[in-house]
C-alpha cells in the first residue's frame, strides 16, 4: 500500500506521485492522457428557476468558471470542436476527450433532451465519455438507467456539487438541498454502476477550520470515485460578495500558505482510494473580489503541494484508517 522502504516508489494507486491523481487515474484506464472539454448546453438549475429556490447559491456566478469557448448559443459539437482546438494549443499529447457538461445543472431537463445532447457529444470524433456536473436533487432512476446503458460503452461520471458536509453551511449558502440528499444521490448513482464525482469548497462562512478538516472522515466514507476541492473565493456580482462587503469578519479566507498546510493535513487523512482531481480553483482576476492568490497558477500550486509532500515525506492516506479498521481497534480495547 505504502512504500515499505526508500527503494519502493509506487503507491497503492499505481504510480510514484504522492497523491491519487486524476491524470494517473485515466492513464491507468486508457493508457494515455485524456482531456476534458467543457460544454455549456444552456441548462438552468432548480435553485434559480424557483422550483427549489430563487437567486441561486450565494457564491455562484457560472460566468466566472466557464471557459471562453463555452457558449450555449453554440451547438454541443461546435463547443467540443473549439474546446479541442483550445486544448491542442496548450497540450499536444491528448488524443481522447471527455465531454464535460459543466455549466449549471446538466441533468436538469427531460430525458429526451438529455439523450439528444449527450449523444451528440459522444458522436463527436475522439470523445470517449461524459462527465456530467449537476446537483444531488437533479437525478432520478430514469436518467440513471439511461446513463447506465451509456456506461456500458463509454466512460460516464456524474459529478455532484456537494460543497459541505454540514447542513448548517448548506443553508447558509442557500444550496437548498441537504447533505443527506447528496449522500442519497452518490449511493444511487453508484448502485447503477456509474462513476461518481463530488465537489467541495473550503472556507465557507460559518465553518471553522476544525470543522472543515473533520469533513475528511465523512468524505473518506462516501461512495465517490473522484473529488474536487477548492478554496472559497468571493466572486463579483454574487450574493456572497454583498455579504462579504457588509461583514468581512464573517469570512476567514485562506491565504495560500494556510491552505497549503491545511490541504496537506487533509490529504494525509483522506481515503487513498479517492482520486483527487483538483484542490484549488483559479478564477480570472476580473471576476474576483477576494480570496485569490495573486499570480500563482494552478500548475505552480500543484508543484508546491507535491514539493511539500516530498519534504514532509508524506502522502495521501498516510493517516487514513477506514471505519472497519477503527471499529476493530475499538473492540480490541
Ligand atoms: S452553484 Fe450550481 S446549484 Fe448553485 S445556483 Fe449555481 S448552478 Fe445552481
């Protein structure tokens, strides 16, 4: 599982990097680099159209994280084509692509409409699968049944925005779903044999650092294959921006140095079977009111995390003990 001595450099996820990386996960499945290509297919979300709530989550401004080529006025195929060109320019290695339905809640439509959009993406040359971002309350058995059929032929994952394990926080940020609903969605999706992803934010108002850290044991026990974490940033034009301006002491935003220490400690306790796709977020400065880390780019931050792991000679899951083991230990006392 872990390196027994200095000469063995491979961890239980099959490579020498000190955490269970997303790129390694796909290399393991496909033997090559796979690139995600984002799509905004023009969905909305039940927390905006009034069926669950109005106004949306307090931190949400989809424009801040949608790549420039994603425009719902363009077809799915056009967006994939432009996305592939965009990524080719940056990395010339990817030969296969995952269509990432990213914006808003990408299962929030009739099954007929979803079928059309997803199938259009899968028919694009080079696309080998789908990643579908959505809310835990936007999935049902009919949709899962269809996704299960697709997953017989393609890579399919549903990525749920969960954000926090605490209902008090979910209320505070106006998510309008509970953590129990998120667990239900993950369990149901897993029961259909479909890959699951989850997204969490560190630094949300009303949570102290200890509470944020303690989520690691809960997340470690979830039926989740991949996770994305990021630090809270205050985005222009959001309800949270107004709250922040009115009462900045209510927010304890991470500096990069604090976040690095926090994240390393979190990673050491995280279940090593969970693939970590991302641990920071990079918002274009024009969208940002606070919480950015200057000119540090995502790849530089990744390098700094890996360097710190090396210096401390630690790795993902070094301090992880699964619940079954904990129960055994207790019964021995
Ligand atoms: S974060 Fe997601 S669920 Fe919340 S308002 Fe935005 S699109 Fe809707």
